């Protein structure tokens, strides 16, 4: 269908999990994708797999999202390779567990740096590229943990809530500045990717740990990366040209309880 033909997409955390899924789905629908990740070997492998199906559609870029210098280099390399940047997907993130009594300062800061600060740095630096390649779309991956709290997810709750509200602020700025650039946040529930491993272990590990997560979800299953990917595809496409400052819950109904 080529729903995103001509789109030039930067995806952070593109080596595995959700980021790799987004890259595959967007390339299937006609986009060029730049997969950035600190795990460069993983990003190269994912890009190679995409290029087998769609020659020249993907590139891999080594990228520490907490580094401003890395952002400058990654965005420049992506823009040169793809002929611009029209979509930014801030997907890189980590999941952490810890309460106000058990979380460490180092754990708190690491979560904020990767899950929040990187979006501020990257989006600010990406704005000139997005303004030159309108219509544009900024998609920030938050979580249901940014909307509902857990006593053992202090740092993650705070970080993902910040992503949710930052997305709205970015969206309003772009709209009021007259830019054809939208910004939305996406809030998955427990999805079958490595980021939920700490939660599975917290619940006892293995199948039992997964069952404990599933019991909280009305649809009674974990999310699959593609469940989130279809939302990303919509937000990256021009089908969503009138959609901004919104949050998309891909959550099996958990936030309705």
C-alpha cells in the first residue's frame, strides 16, 4: 500500500524489540529508515534484514542517545543518507524497578537520561531537519506506566509521565509556530520485548512472571511489537495529519480499569 512512501524516518533504539519492528513495518510500507542504537551490531543486523526485502531502505547508525554530540552526528548522517528527515521516533529507553526506598540515585538519573533527557536533546536538534521536510511527525514512545503508577516503578513512572507531557508541549509549540509538524505519545502495556524482562523477573520469572503481568490486562495477553507498530505506522503517515498532542494507549484495556 506504500502508506509512508517518501517518508524519511529516524528510529532510536532500532536494534531490537519495538524499534526493529517499527523499522520493518515502515520499510514494508515504503519509508526509508535510519536505525540508531548504542548496540551497533544489532542495528546493522536489523538494517541488513530490512534491506534484503527492500534494498537500500535502511541504514544503521551507532548512537548513544544520552550524548548531544552523538545526536548531532546521527541526525546529520541520517539526513545525508535519506535526503532529509520527516519522522522522528524517540523509542530508545530502559525499564527499571525500584521504590522510593530502594531506588538509587544512580538508577534514577540513568532512567531520566535515557528515557527523558534524550528526547529533549534529540527533538530539539531534529527540529531544523523536520522543518525543512514538512509535513513531519514526532512520535515519542511512553508507556502505560506514564499514566498509571506502581509503587515499585518510581523512576520509570516519572520518566514516562514526563515523556507524555513533553509530547504535548512540543505539539503545541509546533502548531502555534505554524509548522506542519505533529507530536504524539504512544503508551504500550507490557509488550513482548526485552524491556519487560525486569518485570517478568519481579513476578517470579519465566511463564509465571508473564502470567502475573497478563492477569492485569483485560484482553488477557501480552502485547506484541506489531500491535504497537500499527499505531506507529498511522502516526508516521499522512493519514494522521490532523492528529497532534494526543496519547495513544496500546494497552489491552488496562488503563480503563
